C-alpha cells in the first residue's frame, strides 16, 4: 500500500495494520509548515503514534515510553543507548 492510500484511509477514520497491530486513529493533528508542506500526526488508543509526510512518503512509528529518558542538550539516553538529534521548523 502506498503512503497516500494509508493517509486517505486514516483521514477517513479507517483502521490499518502497523507492526501486526490494528491502528485506529483517535486523534490527528495536521501541521502546515512554513514551506507549504503538510505533515500529519496520529495517535491510537494504545501506545502508538505515527507521523506521515505524504510529500516525502515518510511514515514513522513511535511508541509511548513508560521509563524516564535522560536528556543533555541534543543527546537523549534511553535503555543504555545514546540518541542524538535536532530539528528546526516553523508551522502551525
């Protein structure tokens, strides 16, 4: 299934399968970036979030964490692993 098809189903409140689990969206946010690009963030009733960027055809799956994450500037430590990242953007 293509990203556009997935997005259309979710926008119509249809469920999809992600990592062997049924994903039924209960909340959705549409972000319009200053560049004109749109991105969608959706959450289900469990612990899954997905981010969909239809233009770049990028889909990212996130899980809620029960543990605390140690953070220092642009570095986060979780489960003994270091994660580095930064992001800058303007949107509404």
